[in-house]
């Protein structure tokens, strides 16, 4: 497979996403692949934890000590439960990232065999991400020290009038640059180090060495890929959200018709009718929420599947093993065969060993 530029990799990536998700279209296969891509993207990164506000601090201090101790213990237990759940999701998402690479590279749709095969590689990939997150936190801490010293030297936060516009612009620009560096670096690790771990189970050091070699050989090509990938994901994500909104609006029509009919039939039926109406509303709400989840996973999972295919096709010409997998799993074009003679299914059956003459 020859090396493709960032623009040349778009078309085969779209074809690979279509082949994997919808050629032929089977709802179960489509949703399975989309769910793998969705949860790989959702759970494979970092998690943000929200903390309760301080608006009710006075009321909390007015509580009896026993009640306050109970609230604190409950908050600690709840925080630990959320932390455990987040770590579990982080592991599952990281493992699904490895699974998605092989599914897209080989165009297979069986998740379980790949899930079992990447069990050992998952910890190596998690270790690389943890090292990266620690390095990013250290970088943020080092860059934040001058800002902290500046505010400490002024003893208090300066007013806007005394705060120079140039300093505001400098702080904002520095923050944007740092965030972009962190995001681009993680994108490089995600797109061009993960395949080495997924397909060859390479060590972290060897995977990083290959990444640095490719970056030093073609810095402009990789920079263009990162920029173009960012633009494409934004465009496709907006298109996916528009499609979700349209489908949701259309889906509300039968819910409104059924709900209106139930309201007309039950709202004057006494207590029993009111209870039945509330029960139907709860069930309909749960069904609608499940439908929204299915729509979100299907639409965004399709976008993430294309994103994975796009990075693999860009890398394929620079990584012979991946390029061979992509070429061998690409079906031949149907127009190359006359009508009535469909192309052979891929992969072709492997020939067995020659029979031994007795």
C-alpha cells in the first residue's frame, strides 16, 4: 500500500466505514460496531468529576453532628463508587480502542475473539495513557507556576482596570496553546501508537520510537492530517447531531398521538385512570430515552468509526503490516465483474495442504 496524503485517505476511509457498518446493512452488526466505536471514544479518555456547590454550606453547618457525619460518610462512599465505576469504564474503553483498530483494519465484525486477544495489550495501552496524563499534569503545573507567583506577588487579584489587556491576551493565548499541545499529542498517540500495540503488541518504548521516526520524516504531512481530521470530525459530528434532531422530531409524532389518545381516554376515569396515565407516561419516557441513546450511539459511533478508518488509511502506507491488512480486507470493486457474475466473497477460502499419497 502506497503512502496516502491526508486528503487521499478520506475516500478509502469513507468506503471502509460503509463496508464495515452497512455493506450489507444488518441492524445488529451496524449497532454493534457503532457501539464499540462510541464506548471506545467515551470510556477511553479521561473523566471529569463534578463537585457539589457551596450554596447550602450554611444549612449544612447547622445540622446536628450525627447527621453531618452521615452526610460526609455518604458523600465519601458515593465518590468512591463513582471512582470505581469510572476506572472500570476507563479500562473497558481502552480495551475497546484496541478492538476497534483490529475490526477496522481487518473488516471483521466479530468482537469477542478480538476482545479476548487484546487482553494483555490493554494494560500496555493503559500504561502509556497514564504516563501521558501524568506528563500533561506535570506540564500544566510547571506552566502554572509563573501565573501563581504573579498573583501572589500582587497579594490579591487585580481589578480589570489595572490589568493590562496585553497580559490578558498573553494568559489566554498561553492556555490555548497548552491545551492544543496536549490535545494534539494525545491524538498522535491515539492514532499512530495504538495500532502498533493493537496489531503487534509492541512495547511502549518501541511504539513511541516508531511514532517519533514517522513524525521526523514527514512533519508536514502529519500536521495536515491532524488539522484535516479535526475539521472532518467537527463537520460529521454536526451532521450527525442534525440527523439525530430530525429523527427525534419525527419520532415524537407517534408518541404525541398515542399520548393524546391516552389522555383523552383516561384523564376523566378517576383515580385508577390517573394512575394508569402516569404509568404509561413513565414507560413512554423510558422508551423515548432508550431510543435517544440508540440514536446517539448509532450516529456518533458511525463518526468515530470513520475517524478510526481515516487514521488507519493514513498510517497504512507508512506501516507495511497495517497496509497489507487494509489491502487484503478490501473487497474488489463490483463494476469489474459482468452482470450475473458477482465478485467473490472475501476472504477467499484457504486451500488445504496437498493430500498425501498413500
